[in-house]
């Protein structure tokens, strides 16, 4: 009876964090910045309407800024990638043999025997589309069908920032006149965000949550003190 060796493919988590990482960090950014803004204004005035106006303005300004900045960044990245892909496509047309040798050399650098590397490169170059995909992935680190979408990035950044920024506003929108309810909501939100981030790291959930809790509390406390100092100076 012939023994069979069974090879089992094991899966790794997405080390880039997939959608979770940018979404959580966007929400965390909105939460920290708007909580700190509200705390700073609350340190200088007890007027609820002023604090609400400042918080809503911070939410809108931050969300639109994040969306516009992310759109520009991702669009520029995609345009650069497309320009480099066009250059690579033209090189494959003008110098196919040189590009084949270049690909073989890259595989040799990765540990393949020169003869095997040359054969792999030769077979991949039989199809121009496959050759282009392989060259762009190996040389540029991008995939033709997986370029980032500027619109998706902008909308995601806008929504995640706004979702985080609205949390410390909720108590004031429901009638609170003091800072501590907003602080409780914001700090709990920061703890949850920090805990979620650990899903793509090796840290325990409580460590990530506590770290973000303390950092957010420190940022708000410093901004509150700054607002108090400014109010005293202006008074």
C-alpha cells in the first residue's frame, strides 16, 4: 500500500489589515481630534451651543479634509502606477528578449537555478498579458486589476472619520451641558478602537484598548488645559 502525503494549505490573516485597519484608524483619528477639540473649547467656555458648534465644525472640516486628502493621495498613487505600467508594457513590446532575461534574473535572485529561472520566464512570456502582470508585480509591487480606487478611499475616509468624530458629540446633541458624558463616550470608543486594531497585530486586546484610551485621554486633557489657559488670558 502506497503511503500518500497530504499537503494542507494553511491560511494567514491579512497582514495589511484589509479594510479593518484604515476604517478603525480613520474612526480613531476622528474620535481623538474631535474629542480634543471639544475638550479644548469646554476648557474655555461652559456654553453648550458654542461647544456643539465647534464639535460639528470640527467633524465637517476633518471629514472633508480626510476625504479630499485621501482622494488626492490615492489618485496620485494610481496615476503613477498606471504611468509605470505603460512604460513596462512598451518595454515588453520593444525589447521582449531583454525583459525575459530580466525576469529570469529576478527569479535567480529569489533562489531558482538559472536554467529553471530562464524556463519559467520563457513560459510566462508566451502570453503578453501574463508577462505584463508578472513584471508589474515583481518590479512595481502592483497588480493591474487591483489598483486602489480614489473614490472608494475618499468615501471610506470621510465616513470613518465622521463616525469617530460624532461620538463625543452625542451627549451634547442629546442635551448634556458638561464635558464628562462626552469624555466617557469618547474614551470608551477609543478603547474599542484600540482593541479592534489588535486583530491585525500580536498585542492582546486589552493592551491596544488601554493604550488608545490613555493616549486619547492625554490629548483631551492637554487641550482642555490649553483652552482653560487661553480663556483665562483672554478674560
